[in-house]
């Protein structure tokens, strides 16, 4: 990748951080084909790859605070696309497609359940220390490996693993307390 393209990617990511629509347009102009190539390499379907790219752009916007300017923006965006594509592939593996009419009326219930889950996750994450929150977020929301998290945060793989296990146990205890209160 040439120096000019790297500068444009950094500019685009900075514009996204500043909530400027121009950033998304610039990022898509510079990296759209690469993003599509990466997504298609994982999902092996052009239409699905386009959906993955759109979802990835949304994730870039939502997670822009996680990107440290001046590092490798190209690699960061490609990793988001790759992980999004892998998640998409995992979620659709073995799924038998059913006719749309079988899902009529399910949307309202599904939305409520998702909203309740989102509130619960937010509460549980709020009980964690900043360090734990950061590591849990990277593992479960950015689909990073323990090794990748350690590398980005300057911590050992074993340290990251221990903190994540501790955070998971803390969240599990909080859930159990919440279930006991509801009985």
C-alpha cells in the first residue's frame, strides 16, 4: 500500500472519529474494493460480502475510539471486515433457510429480547473495572484473540487470560445475584 493511501485512510478514520460523514465516504472510496475482497474471501458470496462490508463500516464507526491514530489503519479495518465475515459465516453455518412467513410476528418479541439483553450487558459491563471492560469488549465485541488483546495493550497473553476469566466470573456472580433477587 502506498504512502498516499495510508494518509487517506488515517484522514478518513480521523474524520470518522470527529463524526464527519466525509470520513466514511473517503474510507469506502480508498478501501471499498479491499474490504469487499476480504469479505468475499471468507463468505464466498458476492451479495453476502457486500452486506459484510456495510456491517463492517458500521463497526468502524461504532468502534472508532478503539483505534489509535498513527498505527496501521488499513490492517485495523481489514481485521474488522475479516472478523465480521467470520462471525457472519459462523452464524449462518448449518442454518436451514426457512420461508419468510414462518417468521411473521417474531420481530416484536425478538426486539424486546434484544433490548433486555443489551441493557443487561450494559449493566454487567458497568460493574467491571476499566481494564476488565476493555479486555471483555475486545474479546467479545471485536472478536480479538487473547494474544491480539495482549499485543495491543502491552500485556502478556496469560495476564489477559486471567483478567478475562476474572471478569467473566464477576459477571456470572452478578447474574446469579440478579436471578436470586427475581425469585
